[in-house]
């Protein structure tokens, strides 16, 4: 059976990467007793959440932009979907022993998502501007 090249196009790949990253977030959130120190990292928890959700915001922006070219729609949809995922992940942690569901983490996830979506838009705007010159 021959694998179609279309199966591995940029859109499919970006959707796969987003889905895999969301599964990774869920998996890591499912691990009881997981702390950054336990894996040899001394990064601040807030910084870790910010980076985690900034990456999600960038990946989400890339996928949402496949459905619309409206910058505002990409911004609001990507941010809402990333934040919604952050909220659901925090709720999920409520049921994991030794993990916590906190409003503070949701707020930090929101800020990280916002930063990621804005970063995605800034990068694509810069690329778009360069390609027109």
C-alpha cells in the first residue's frame, strides 16, 4: 500500500504536533508526585506553566490559522481554545493524587497562552511582510 504524500502535508503535521503536545500535557499532569525538582529541574513553577502554555498558544495559532485568515479570529479562537484546555487540565489535576487545581495556575496558563498566540501572530506577520517585499 502506497502512503499518500498529502497525508504528510504541513496542515496535517501541524495538527498532529498540536494533538501530540496536548496529550503530552495531559500525561504529565497525570503523574502524581511530579515536581520539577524530581526531574532535576529548578525552574520556577510559574515559568514552567508560562512556557508550557506559550508553546500551546503558538501551536494552536498555527492550526487555527488553517481555517481562517482573519487575524482577530485566529487570535481569539487560539487564545480561547488554549485557555479552555488549560482550565480542563487544571480540573483534571484535581483528581490526581498530590496534584492541585488552582486558579493561580489557570491565570498563569492564560498568560502563557496569550503570549504564545501573540508570538505566533507576530512571527507570521513578520513573514508575511517579508514575502510582500
